[in-house]
C-alpha cells in the first residue's frame, strides 16, 4: 500500500495593488504630459518609469506557494520569478502569525535584518518558518493552515 502525500498549493494576487500601479502609470502619463516635454530628453524618464512598473508588476503582485513533505516553494509574480525554496530539512518550526501591511508598510517581496524574508501581499494570517540557522521567513499563503498541515510539522509554541 502506498502512503498518501499531502501537498498544498495556492496563489495569492493583490489586485488592488495591480490596479493602483496601472492607475498610477496612467496618471503619470496624463498629468506629466510627456508629449509636451523636450524630445528626446523625455524618453529616458519615461523608459525608467515603464521598466520600474513592469518589474514591480511581474515580481511582487502575486505569489504561488507550494508546501509539502519536501518543504516550501515560493514563486513570485505571474511568471514565477524570482523563486525561493526552503527544503524540509532546513525548517525547524512553522507557525501561523498575523501580518499587517498597514502597520509595516511592506508588501510584496522584502527583507529586513530583524524580520528576515517576507512574501506578503495582504494583511491577515501568514505562515512563518523558522529555519535551522535561526532566520525567519514569512509567507502570505492563501490558506496558511493548509500549508502548515501539508508540512507535517508541529506548530511552534
């Protein structure tokens, strides 16, 4: 008889941020009136803003989180890049913690020396991994309880 393997996979997309970025780009184009500026001098700033918005849209507006007996995989953006892998043998504990993007003003993919890596697109419960080296990783999964159950770890406490 084969053993059953439980795997969690879920995608979270922050649609208000996507809409805000698109609205900001449109407002910048309309109110900045780049067509009225000195050409070709406006091409540099316009290209910079377009590239910056494209990078933000492609990397920090959605997350695909997969958790199971092998560990946790985080794929950022609709293209799945950048990717982060946390093998099961490197995860010491896992727990569900509340996160608030309004309190920290951090969303998307970010790192701080105090809190470690955070992949957070919305406020609410998130999965926090404590690695064997003491570093922490916070992942805003669509269903962090299911991700925790798929890891088959006892909650930190």
